[in-house]
């Protein structure tokens, strides 16, 4: 009888210990976020001690670009984009996006390659949240990856809509889950059939090129998934992966040609900025979600079709340079993905998301945190290049 009582008592102790352990784990490691119910507004600058002008016809800063094309290549590793000279050993998947390297390293170019550092968890939904809000999602959000609720906090897409920008989206339907009522036009495709390498990409291509000739959008988002799916199924060092990269290279070459053909003064894309970017990287086995260097290091390629600035302030130049086989110096810079929301907001002249980690202190200062496009490669209007930068 005494032995049974001891067993029951011991079982209850073990149960209580397990319950406390689970509570500590969920409230410690699996942090939850409190979303701020506040939104930024154009009128906020009038309350800033740094605001000096009483008469303005724009928001927090003067727009530097008129139109923005964002091409998201899901799970693009940094070594997919950067030249192989930046790495100790050349691999089969390197230098396949040659058009980006050609544009970034040609003389007088207005394009640049950046290493973009993402924050874990490196899953697509969490990275899209981070990119658009400027905040840090937590690991508990991973459970929502297969049924994400709409983003309720202030974000880049919301600010676009509130400030009269027309947004077109195509590709990964995660964007529709996060922003169900924000797009003027959308062409979503299901994203979770990882064995399908082509449906989403072909759908993007089908709608992307006609859209580049249309005037009914200000921001265009095309989210490709082929590289991510190829990594999951075949791994990075595989022929399907190399074929996908080569397909992307041809697609990007055509996109750049279309934009260049309409970039003359008065043209549709005279003041358009092209961003080709990843949301996260992937391991050699095609996995992502954690915080290893392979998973958090992705890239951003930025290109304007205006004449670039003649010089870059030394305090803003974070270049890492290598010499290629011909002795030509090639340089890339490094940025944090958290800076994306405020940077692009500043370029388009809309308020920064309220909860961004890179929110401004004063209107009219010299930089926007670690502004990766501080170089003004977007080609600001003459006479406004330095006057209207924000911090």
C-alpha cells in the first residue's frame, strides 16, 4: 500500500515538473510578439522637433523614385548572386546569375550587389513579415506558416496603399494571406507543393512582362519559388537547381532590357528602381528556418536606370572588395534586412512602418539607419539629392 502511494506521489511530481518546464519553454524560447496598434502618418513630421518647414507637398521626405519593381527569388543564397571570387572554392551553382554581376560591376553602372543579413526564423512567411514591418518575428510564428493571419500592425504595404500607391503582386500566395485587401491586381499561385518547380515561376513570368508595359501600378512584386523548391527536393548542388538559376538569369536579362528600353526622359521607367532579392538563404540540403550563415545570408541587387552619383561618402561605404582573375576589383556591401522597410519607404516618399526597428529620429538628417541605397543609385532629381534625405 505504501509503495503504491509513493509511485502516485512520484508521478504527480514528475507531471508538475513537466508542466512547469513546458511553461518556461513556451514563455522563454518561444517568445510571442505584442503588435503595436499604432500607424505612422504623413502628419507626424509636423510634430517633430527636427521639422523646420511649414509648407510641404510630400510626406516625410521627397520621393526619390517613381516606380519600384521588386523581384523576390525565394531562398537565394548570397553565393548564387555574388561572384565566385568572394569564396574560397568555386562551386557549380556560382556565377549563374551573370547578368546581375555584369550590371553591378560594369563601369559607370547604377547597380550594386548587397549581402542581406536576415534574422531567424528563416522561413518565407516570417521573412516577409520582417521585410514589410521592419520588426523581428519570433519562432512561435512558424506554426502559422501554413495558415498565416493577415498582418495587423503597420507595414510597408499598408503605407503604400494609404498613400495612394497602386500595388501589383504575382507569385507566392503567402502575400495574399498576409495582405488580403491591399493589391490593386494580384496573380497568386499555391506555394506549398515543393515538388512543383515551375507553376509559380511560369505564372510570374506570364504576368510580369506584360505588366512592365502597363501604367496601372506604382509598385510591382513578383515572388518566384523555383529555387526554394529545387533546394528542398534536390539540394543546392543539383542540375535542377542550376537549370533554375539559368532560367532566372534569362528572365532577369529580359526584365532589365525592357526597363532600359523605356528609361529615356519621359519614358515609363525613367525613374524606376529594380530590386532583385531573396527572403532568406538555404543550406546545401535545401533546408532553412534556422540561423546558420547559409540560411541568413541572402542578397539584394539594386539597379536604377538613372546616372549614378559620382562619389559615396566614406562613412556610408561598407564595401568588401576582391580582385577577379583579370585583376579587376569587384565590391559588394552588407546590409540588414530589417532596414528594408524604412529604406524603400523613404525612396517612395511614404511614412516608415511605426514598429520598425529602424524608425526615424528626425526629419531631414543624412541617413536612414544603414541605408543600403544611400548611394542614391536610384538617381535622385537634380537639386534634391542631399536636401531631402531622412534618418
